[in-house]
C-alpha cells in the first residue's frame, strides 16, 4: 500500500499537541464569558432602541460562546480510536461495534481492485489493521491529513506534504467572513485571540467561526 501523508501543520505551533490547544481555547472562552456581567451592567441603563439592540447582540454572541465551550468536549473524540467512514459504495456510520465496523470495512476494501482512502484530521497514531485497513502492494492509496508531524512518522507515511498556514491578517479575515456578522468592540479583542488559537489553519478557523455564529 502506498501511503501519502498530507501534513497540515502550523509553521510556528506544529509541535503543540491537541490537549494544549484545547486548554488554551478554553481559557480564551472563559475570559469572554467572564465579560458577560460587566457588559450587562454597562448596558442596563441604556434606554434607546439602538442600545437595547446592541445589548441583545452581545447576549446572543455570549450564548453562542457558551454552546461552543460545551462543544469543545466533543473535539476529544477526534483524538480517540474511533473510525468513521461513509462513501457512495459503503456506509459504516450506523455500525457502533469497532470489530464489526473493521470487518465490514475490510470486506468492502477487499472487493475493490483499486481505491483511494482518505483519513481526515487524525490526532493520534493507530494500527490500520485494527480498523480493517489491510496493506496491499498495488491498487491502494491511503491519504491522511493531520496537524501533527509525529502522526505522519508513526503512520510510516512514504511522502509528507506540508501545507502552510494562513498569515495572521488572512486568518482573521476568514474568521470574520465565516462568522457572518459584525462584532462589537466589547468582544472584538477576545474574538481575535480565539481566532489566533487556530494557528492559521483554515479548517479550525471555519469550524470555530461557524460554531460562534450558531450554524
């Protein structure tokens, strides 16, 4: 089997592991949440329609942040051994038992003369055999994407392609575009700090912005 590793790695932060990134993002979100009391007190005396609208916008934004904070826990699933696969010719999404899922995938792959299998956003090494991917010399290509260079090495990739992260300005522009709405000055600084934790990685920026948007 030919292995191609496509490493999505930040030029500055590629050596930071998943746990460090997750904890850093939690700290930023906690700072933003702590602003809620001060923001509400500041706007309590406002009586004009525009000020009330601004208060509602801030409250909605903070509600989205709380939901995002709760969703961070689900990010840990990506670091586990679970393997999910859905394709036009077979579907493993409804199979919960890992051994049965591996057997089903192995059988489906064995029936194909040639195929390209993509494992997206890997966080940890795992034996391919455990999830039903058996090595074949011809007709099979495996492409994986990861932010961790060590994962490429542990998976014994034959070729590693490094994708450069976005510059800070472009990363912030993408974050704002995907957020889809203007930010008040009260939350702008923290939002920038949260966006910076994505280390210029488009997938992370889009995911975080979409969660804070509420979509």
